[in-house]
């Protein structure tokens, strides 16, 4: 339970405790609260960041010992996954044409994932889930 320091001060003054003593007590309480706050900050661990990882199924080990990067994208269920790149390309083209300032023109795949606004992908039925390149792990499908 937390009690406001002003309430403590008011109660102490109502009990007819010397105002000088009340000020000293309030000063000590404020210092204790400040120390406690600093202790909590010092003991708090920084939040760990999470990243997406794509697991690629390779039962014949054709991709073994190769490293890949990917971006994660969602599309509406039942749509042809082969059209995702063309939908993203169309959305980027529409954004480039509509841009008032040609400062951030999307010309590469990296630019597309970092700078394409959801306004343009929504109408294509695609959602970009990661803006940063994501590591891909290749698996033969067997548990280690």
C-alpha cells in the first residue's frame, strides 16, 4: 500500500506535532523514497530483445552449411505465395509514385522492407512482419 507524502504531513500536523519536526520527517521520507527508486532502477535488468527466426525444411540436406537471411511476410489464407514478391513490388511502386518528396524512393528489397508503409501493403493483402533481415535455420526435419 502506498501513502502520499502530503497525506502523512497533514496527519502529523493534525496530531499537533511540531512543524519543524514534521518538515524533517517529510524530508527523510522523500529521501528514502528517492533512494528506493534508484535501487529499483539499478537492480532492474534491461529487457531482452526478441528476433524472428525462419526454419527452412530441407530433408535431403541440399542446403547444408549455407547461411540465409529472410523477411517474414503474411498473406491472406489460400492466396498464391508465388505472388507475394510481385504484390510487394506493386505496393512499393505505388508508394514511390504517390510520394510528394522523392527522398526515400524504394529501389531495393532492403529498402522495401525497411520503408514500405502498411497503407500500401494492406490493399494488396500482404503484411510485412519484420523490417530487419531475419536469420534462417536449415533443418533436415529430425530432432537432434
